[in-house]
């Protein structure tokens, strides 16, 4: 069973930066898709950033502020978040899919709280 473990969340002030990390229990080299999603209070889970093939997509609300990246040598996926806003407050989840798997894998989530 693949495990994804997020870390790096916390309480920050508006305008601050934060980097979320996601450690995969297997090599991310063969992952065909990686992404970050979030679920705010009383909201549905939504896409934040995702890379599939050679294409990276960002939610309109985070474009220019957030950057997704991966380090296959370390089996890590990152989300660099700059200029954080109170509306970025949410539980952030790491997501990945490998070529051999019919389903996506999810982490347990990490809380990000942005105070005004």
C-alpha cells in the first residue's frame, strides 16, 4: 500500500509563505500525476495544483502565488505557497497516481491556517 505523508502546515499570518511537503513511500519517478488539493471549512475539496504529463494546472485563486514541484530522487512533492491569504485556510492533501494503479492515492492532510 502506498503512503503519502504531508507535513509543513501551520498557523501563519496573511502575507507569509509556507512550504508543504509530501513524502511518498515509493518512488515518485513513475507517478503519472501528482497534485495538491484542499478543503476549507464547510467547503468541498478542490484542486490547488496538479501536474500530469507535461502540464501543470493551478486553481485561479492561487496562480502566481503557489508552485508545485517534485524531487524524484527524494520521493517528495512540494507546494510552495507565497502571499498567503485568510481564504487559503484549509486542510491540504497530497495526491498521486502511478501508471500501475487504477486509483489515486491520498495523504492524511495537513492544516494550514492563515490569520488576517
